[in-house]
């Protein structure tokens, strides 16, 4: 079961599709193996970048069962929904299938601090003993969750064991949460998103690792590993080698298509299909990705 000690890299997995948009379950297997071989500590599936909103309930369940059957790594399942009934249903099926926990983002309808706290009280009640991750991603959800609100949720809801930190800018939030823990607040795991764009600084502020889906998960694993042993200079060198591609993949709207294109080129999935509605890449974008990958390989070779 997921708990407050979780650390490392929980890769946000894409959902593979065939060229016609159907689920590609064979690619799910190779993708899971790919992530594990490149240093993932866990997997997070059916997140926003996993195109969860484009899947039917039966497709979501099929993906959960396929992933959990393939790996012994802890699996976190995104169960965010407009209502609590579908959230509860998917969470129950996920845990029955062997998931370690679930992730819940706040709906855009929440406008006040009190509403946010009340919502997560309801989440904890609906999920029962299932541990959950609070996804803090205001750039997408339009819900700003202040430090004080996170601390209140953590204090009130023992099953809230992790924060997926994706606020931007949000480094001061990490520092404030860790300061509160040092002063006696319950310490939960903090794993960070945003494509890994700020991973190095987030680790320096006290994050426990990453929960994001950059197409080179080994970068995140290596940075986290070097930070763990205190070699900040080496971590910076590794991070810098990948940073241009991290930046390019972080483009709103087209970023997932770039990620899937790269993963397909690396053999992690058979097809780069983004299920409709979704973008496709132009020849110019494909060429730019190729140039960035080539540059990245040269810089990594120089590092040795």
C-alpha cells in the first residue's frame, strides 16, 4: 500500500493506442517493462497525460488490470471524476486489481479554501482505507491550493499520504510544507510533476522525487539517485543534458504528442497515437525533436 515514505520516480504512464484509436494492450506490457528497466520506483496510470478523460469505464479497468498484472512496482491510479460514484467505483476496482493507491485532483468548481478542504474530507470518506495522492495542478484545474489548506487536509485525512506537486511557481510551497513538517505537522511524500522541468530545484527544496512522464525516465531516476547520495554537481550535469528536450516536451497542447512520438521511437510503445481529439506532429516538429535528441546524446556521451 502507498504510504508517506514513497520516494523515487513514479512515472506517469501514457496510454498506448493503435492507429485507429483503439487501446493497444500489447504496448501496455512493453511500456511497463520499459519504465521499470529505466529506473521507475512506481507507476502512475490514468492521469491527465494518460488521456484518462478519453477512456470508457471498461477501458480504464482494462488498463488497470493489465498494468498491475505486469509489474510488482507500486501502481497509483488516477480516479479523478466529476462525481464521487465513478471515483469510488474505479478506486475499488483498482485496489482489487492490486493498485497501491489512487490520485485525486480537485474539480474546477472549488472556489474557496473551505470548499477544497470539504471536498477532500468527502474524498477520504468515499475512498475509505484507500491511500490517496492529492494532485495540486492549478495550471490545469484552476484550483489554487494554499499551503495552509494542504496542511489542513493532511491533518484531517490520514489516508492522504502524498502530494503530487505541480504548482508553478511552487518551490516556496515545498519549502513551506517541509518547514511545517519539521515543526510537527505530519510529513507526507512529495513527488513533483511538470514534466521534470524543475526537478533538481524541487529535490533541493525537500521533494522525495518525481511523478511525471518525461520520455526519458532514466533522467529523473539518475537525478534522484545522485541527489540521494549528495552529488548535486553530477545531478546538475545530468539534468542539464536533458533540459532542452524537457523544455520542448513541456509545450501545452502538443506536449503529449511529442512524448508519445519519442516513446514510440524508443520502442516503449508501438504507435505514437494520441486519441482524438488530440494533436499530431508536423514534419518541422519531428525534425526539431530529432535535433534535440541528437544533441542530448552528445552531451550524455561527454559526461561518461
